């Protein structure tokens, strides 16, 4: 059965949200490390990739890098968005901020939804690493495409299955180059990706 494609829908309140300086600085520290390795960035055609998020402690809301921010080495607070609600079946989110939340916010939401103790999620793109990890690490089906409710469900399910493991990394089989990691905080989530990157870099 082929399911109809449900367009990603973002209910955006274009206004500033409360953003603690300390959280912002933690996000930037983590993002800069990933940016320097090219795990967050921009393709030659101008499309940005990679995103990073952190739970704010209030309900299910989280702060995530905004859409089309991949190319910037440094972000300011206006490049981030607060996701305040989401609906997987409708492929929709509600957010506020001066930039719209990333279209991949639902994948982050899926991890937070299945594992309430998780505090941060990192999603990067890296072709060579993706090819090495594909089906060697927990991998979502190659039939599940980026930006679909199915991807969110698949990632949420895998996340809860591997939470007891040391390495909390998911390869997105149907999202070429896409890799996701999570942890109790930004340092942990970022280290997950960087450790694997360093481990496979020399192989
Ligand atoms: Zn992606």
C-alpha cells in the first residue's frame, strides 16, 4: 500500500522566545564542533543540512536550529526556534522564534517522545560515514523517506530499542547521508557522533 505524501506543516509564531544565555552557549559550542567537521553545513546548491536540539525542561518543548542556517559558522539566538508542539500523523509542528524550526524537527521530537530522559538530539549529514555505518548500526528502513511521519515513528522506535546501549546512534536508511545521535545533554549527544566520526575516519 502506498501512503499519500503528507506535506510538512509548520505553524510559526514569528516572535522571540525566552532563551537562556547558558543554553544558547551550550548549543553553539556543540554546533561549532560539528560545523568544523562538515557534519553541519551547506551543499554547493545552497541547501543547508544538519541540526541540533535541546530540551528546555518545560513540557515537551525543545529548542532547535532554524531552517536554512546550515551555512553559517556561528549562529545568534535569532537563528534558533522553540518547538512548542507537534503531531506526527499530521506531519506538523508549532514553533516560535525569528527563524522557522528545521523541517526535521519531528525526527527530534520522536526521540524526546519515546525517551523522556533524553535531553539533546543531533542530526548530521556525512556520506562516507553514512555508507560505513549503514546496516552496521541501527538503521531505519531504506523505504522510509526523510520528512515523513514514518521516519519519525521509525526513529522513535529505534531510539527506545537502543537506549540501553553505549552508542546511541541511528542511521537513517532512506535519508541518504543522514545520521542521528542522542544523549542526556548536548555534550553527550555531540560526542556520540564525533567519536564515531573519529573511529571510522582512519579506516
Ligand atoms: Zn537530514
